[in-house]
């Protein structure tokens, strides 16, 4: 009996605040029987789980997450867009609530600092200055001030800090520690100390009510800013999700009816007016228009579309009314595939993140130990319980595991989203990082450097056979092929008004040609290599193909009868793209650029020369290309392979970085690590440039996050006392902590402004 296939589910997780939370949720899921893998996305607050439905049900996954101390929502099916909108509105409301609580607490903290001044006997000269400015403040009885501060602080801790304390308690019940543990412990110690000093004022102990309120206020303000920055980082995914309209104009018997998109079926006729977006992937039946696909492929110029052309869901109908036949719906559309790939890539892990994950797993326990050590050291050194408490609280609240946990995923999320906007799909953080460590770039010719739409340049019969009859038989055999040369044959036959019969028994020889039965004859079409394998001799007296053309041989029943010449043009921006690649060195030397093609040397040489490529290897089938890539790797070089994702699939998969060129018709089947939806050579240096910019931002974020904690914790502990005495103040430590993760996010958002270098001739 066949075992049921593994299923994947994405669960929105609520209550995660730092990398420690991420680690706890992942551990809880991976400890559940039947779970194959679990990946938690701190940026998007999601858990992606692959599980065996025969062993575990989604409800058990929810229980595992809740048992770890976090809340989770089971996604509703069939309500994707509406659910995203509701979650987005809930996120906006939560951010607004955080801001309200933050500013209320900060204002109360500032007021508490002012009201506490008359109670601090160490103020000295500042007391006399305040007496002159605010004499009424010193007329308030000290007991009234103390009890008022106690009451206001307790109320605000219960209202504004409720979520922080509740999260820390949940984690404690499950034997875990998070950032909220540090803040809760620090503020609770400060509050308890201050409450004791209020109950027993004769001891003269200082009060830290202002510190408690300012710590909570800065933390909540930092969380609200962080939430907004996260939403901006994820904005590209939201933009993609809202491209597809929710209704469609279905046409039945010439009558248009606006219906919900879910009611449209494959084969239905839909009408799209100027200014509307196409609701489904479709084929144009009637009309002519221009289509803006910039949000899908990064192609800024509207593309003409007429009867027979394909249009994509989410693209904008620019200037003409058209009717179309629905081809792909819902999750099968290119838009849905792009959205899915972007979401998967944004929630993936980059290799650089592993170090941060290991550090985050032990971060909070280490900080708790350092805070205890700080308290003991200060107590023995100064015999001042209040100074020891202040230093320990400062250590607890200055530490920030959030910045460490967000350093890499924040940059990755923004970069993947920006890439999608300009037609570059990274399939994950590892793919993006590999793209920054290359020595050699291997390029296919047809469809990569060239336009990829060869035109028939000549027909050469080898016997007294009518050229149109030969073209007719060739078109029948090539009709089911998607090779560029097949398009040249078919376009040539259509241009001459030739109709062709139905072929049977199609067999494809990858990288060499195909065979089929046409009107009872075995029709073989391919290159010289295929004819050599079939032991079919080719005439030696025929003049060679002209430079820049590709020759396709044809045989009927093992007898050569004709050859067809096709010409493909170099893409207009190919030469500029090659120059841009040469400016991107590998760190040790300029990038080496190599062309590998199945075409003949005569066809490849002019294209390579025009593009500015000096290393060319021609006449290679897919196996030869794979072997060449392996040979380069065995010599210690890191190789990127750039191809069309079909004949080059093996080489793309073998390369250190596989880059597939294409319009995104079959995204999920591509072998590459990177997909260039805008099938232009200029997209290649743009992809490498974005990957390198992302790696720089990741390193900057990690340097900041690690440097902040390595410097901030010793400062808060008083290692540099008395030179940096002010940094012992707990509320200053809290302010630094609150804005550390915001700095990481803001730095990552710079990637939204990435602009590819323009391809100039």
C-alpha cells in the first residue's frame, strides 16, 4: 500500500518577539511525531510545516505550538485574499494599539521622573533650580508622591505591559526564556525594589518607577516601529497578492456578466476592458491591446498582445478591449506561482543565518547569568544594593536578541521582494548567497544571449523535392516541440500559408533533435550529431551554413532530403550585459565568462564575437554541458550556469548557482536557483548586483547586532564605570535596546531602493 504523500501547511504564529521564540516554536514542531521539517519565519510570523497526515493532523501541530507558549491560527481554506486582508487590518490595529500604549507610558515615565526628583536627596544643585522653576512640586507631600507613582506604575504595567508579562509567564511555564523574560524580570525587580522603598520610606532607598515606565515605553515604541518596518519589508508580497482582481467579466452567448472569480472555469470566455487587470492566465481570442506586466516580470514597457497571444493574471490591460479564453485559474496561474515562490524564498534560511541562530538559542540564558554576575559584583564592590539592582536591570534590558534574529531574514525578505518587482525570483536565501561567490559564468546561446525566436533563413532540398512539401512535413514533426528551431519551422510554414498533417510517434533526443511518423514516413530532424548517431551520412558537397545561422537536417526513412537554415539575432542588451558582468569581479579576479552551445561553431562564433565573449565551446549536447560544468567545478571554480531551463536542466542543477531564463510559464518545474522572468541578458548582472548588495546588508546587520550586544552589555554592567556612568541608567539601556532591532530593519529597507545598472550599448 502506498504511503500518503507528505503535506505542507503554513500556520500564522502569534506572540513571537525574538529569535529565541523562533527557536522554541521550531523545536516544539520538530518534536512532534510525523513532522518531517519545520521552518519558522520570524519576519512573517509564520511556521511552514511538512508533515505526514497519516501520523499527525493540523490540530496536533497547533497544540504543539500552544504548548510552547505561543498562539496559532488554523488558516481557512478558500478565503486567501480575504484572510490576508483581515490579518493585515489586525496587524495595523495592533501597531496602532502599541503606539498608543508606548506614548502613554513614555509620557507617564517622563512625568514620573520629574515627580521623583524631590524624593531624591542626591539631586543637590538641581533641586534648587527646580524649586525656583516649579515651586509647587516641592510642596507636595512625599508620601503622596510615592504612593501616586506606585499606583500609576502598577496600572500602566498591567495595561501597557500585560502582553509582555503574559508572554514571559507562558515561556516560563514551558521552561523557555525570551526577550520578554529579560524585560519582565528587569522591570519587576525595579518595581519590587521601588514598592519596598515606598512602604518603608525611612530607608532612603531610590525609586525606579520612572525607569520601569520608560523601559516599557521604549520597548513598546520599538515594537511598533519594528512592526511597521516589517510590514514595509513584506510589502512586495502584499502587492503581488492584490494584483489579481476578485471578479471577472464572463461572456456567455455574447452577454457579459460580472461574476466572482471563483465561478470562472477553464475554457470560459472573459472580457477585459482598458484599465482592468486580467483575472486569469488566458489566450486572447479577439481584440488587440498593450499589456503592462511590470509587476510580474519587471518589464517596464507595455507589450503588444493580439489574437493567439498569451496574457497573465494580474497584468494590466493598457489600451484595448479584448476577449480571452481562460487557461489557468487560481493557484495554477503564473501570478500564484510567483507569489508562492516569493513567500517560500522570504521564509527560507540563508547559510549566514545559522551562526545567528546558534547564538540566539543560548542568548537569553547567558544574559540572565551575566545580570546575576553583575548584581553580585556591584554588591561586593560598592556595598550598595540600589546600585547593584540598577546595574543588573540595565544588563537585562540592554540585551537584544531581536537584532540578532532579524539581521539576516530582514535583509533576505526585502531583497526577495525587490527582486520579484524587477523580474528576478530567488528560490531562497541559500541560492541568493551562492550567487555572490562565483568564479565562472557559463552561458547558453539560444534564448539566453539571443532573442530566442529564430527565423527561417533558407530551405535546401537535397533531391528534386518541392521545398514547400519538405517544409510541410517538417512542420508536422516539429508541431509538438517547444524548441526555438521548431518555432522557426512553424512560423516559416505559416508565413507561406502551408497546412500540415498530424504527426505520430514523436520522440525527442534532447539537445540533438526529434523523430516522428508523418504520413507513414519516419521523419528525422536534428543536428549533425544526431545524424552521426543514426549512421545517416550527410552530403559533403553542400555549401556550409553562412556565419550566424544554425542548420537543421532532415531525413525521411533514413535518407537525407533537406536542410533548413535558421538565424537568431543577438539580444540588443547582451553586449552591455556582458560588459557589466566583467565589472563584477569574483573577489580574486574578473569573472570568467564562457559560452556553451549545442549549435555549430559557425553559428556560435559570430554571436559570441558580437556579445564580447572570447571563450566558446560549440556542438555540445546536454550531457556535454553537464560534464563541462563538472570539470570546471573539479578545478576548484564556483560556477553559475545560465540557460533556458529545459535543455540545460541538468547543467543548471549541477552548477553552484543555476539561473534559468524564461517568462515564467512553468516556474515550479525550473531547475534553476534563480529565475529571470524578464528574459533579457541585462537581468543577469542585475541579479548578481542585488545578491551582492543583500550580502553586504546582511553582514552590516550582523556586525551591528553582534557589536551592539558585545558593547552594550559591558557598558550596562559598568565595566567602564565611572567614565560611562550614565549608561548604567536602566531606562537609557532600554532605549538603546528598543531601537537596535529597528536599526537592523531600517538598514535592510535600503534594499527596496536597489536599481539595476542600465544596460547601455
